[in-house]
C-alpha cells in the first residue's frame, strides 16, 4: 500500500527539531519560518511540553467523554484567563476543520437557519461543511458544494448590508485571512459584521485557527477590533503539533445534551499538550514576543529592495515581492538557504509563520538572506 498522493512534496525528511530549527536525516539544519503551517507556537521540543505529555502517557492517556475529564476544566479555565474570553464555554475537537464544522452546526441549531455568509479568499478546512464555506472551487467536490453559502469580498460593507437578513444563520470570517494571502480585516468591517449579526440574530463566527493563540501579538486577532464574536474556532497553535481543536461558544448559546460529540476530542493526552502550551505562552510571555519581534521584522523588511509590500500582524506576516516568482523565492530559500517559509493561495504572497519564541537574531539572519543573496 502506498500513501494516497495528494500533497506536492519537497524531498526533505526531517528527523529532529529544536526551538525554531528542524534537522533532516543528512544533518542539515533548517530555520523554521513556517512552523509547519502556523502550528508550532511554543517552539519545537519544548522540555515542559514533553514532560507534560509524558507524565500523562504514564498515567492515563485516553478514555471516552462518557466520564469527567478534569484536565478539560483546567484547559478551559487557563484558556479563558489567557485569552480573556470569560463568558464563553469550550467544546473540544481534533482539528481546525472540525472546529468550524461544529461552529456552523451550533449556529444552525441556535437559530434554525441554514444560509451562511463567508468571504472571498477564505479557507476554513477540508471537511464538508468547512469546505463549503471555503472560497476555492478546486477543493470542492459536488458532494459538499451547496447553494447555502454566499461569498462576499472582505472589507466591503455595502455588499455585507445588501446580503444580510433574517435568513442568514452565520457569518464566518478569519481573524486575518491566512491561506488567502495574509489579508487583514478592517476594524470598521469587523464592527459592521457584529452590528448586523445583532440586528438579524445571526451568529458571528471568527475562525482563529491560524491567526489565534498569540500569533498576531494579541491572543486572538479579532481582539484588535473591539468586538466579541459569538463563536471562535481554534486549533493549530493550540497543541503545538498535538492534534487538538476547539470551539469557544458564547454563554448566550445554551448546550443541548447530546447534540455534539467526538471520540478523541478533549482526551487526557490532548489536554496535557494544550495545557502545557498555555503555561509556556504565559510563562515565556510569547504573545508579547510575537508583537515585539513581528514589529521589528516588519520595520527591518521595509528597507529590503525586492520587497514590495508587507502584510499582517505580529508573527503572521505576508511578504510580496517585486517582479519575482514566489515559488522561486520559496524554493530557493528552502533548498539553497535552508529556510522554511509558506506559500499561500495568493501567488504574490509568501507567508512567514515562525514559532512565537524566535528572537531578533533569526529575523536578522533571514532578512539578510533576502536582502543580500536573492
Ligand atoms: C483559518 C483556517 N481555518 C481552518 C483550517 C483547517 O484546519 P485543519 O487543517 O486543522 O483542519 C486552516 C488550516 O490551514 C486554517 O488556516
């Protein structure tokens, strides 16, 4: 049996990692400015993270959600404190797509409606519901395409007002669009969504799967805009590589016994990984580090001649280049200079998504390569 061949792969086999570096089987060292697609938040192989998972493995790693799992309460309390999402509840799942799938379902349970507003260049995951609100026809199969989703341009209030009424169940928007090319949402647009959701009893879902967990210099990217969503979906940085996701649900939405479920979501092991991540983010002040280093990166990058435009916040950065093929830049950085970065759906934007504990030194090294070698 072979692996079902759906990923365009680079010929590198990684065997080890440390902080913001990964190592291949030939002992080559790579700087990780991709974080495995914004997943590595606290850095690779953090000793406290390893210890926490190992301790759980030695006691009990799994039982079903039929019983009380105290670690779920510890996780939700710590998440509430660090994210400042106090009047919310948490449903634990295994991935970003699953978080969005549940978010859309919860909205529909809440108001009984089925139409969704999503946005052009959005990405919300590969399960059927999450995919139906993802603006990429190449990923859609006939099975999951449906007529219940309207895609609008971001930051366009006119089209938002024109398309909202009492038939809409939810509006789903990323905190900052990631796969679409690091596209920021205006504060006034986020606030307009909040207002129109209140007017028509629409559920506002903010997908923070990529932009959350401190990456943008706030715990959540939406927190820049002075609004509170009804539902926030999370994953990626939450487990630093351990598969875990979550749906953070406003208190105004009441749970109904049995209406959601998962076998693996919220297991002891997943919780121990996610608790360790929160402890480390707090102890090492990583949200502040993301803000500080991100700002430094952006300021320094402005003087590099081949860079045309810099987008994003904190350590969720999009670089656009003058007259350069982005695939060439991505490939040259990886194969020649041993630096991982991320492509995006926008063929002009390179995504920079390093672990949140990087320092000035790695930024200087990276920008020097861009400036002097490319
Ligand atoms: C904003 C956003 N939402 C959802 C997802 C899907 O997450 P997962 O791959 O964990 O299902 C992604 C993945 O890239 C994402 O960037």
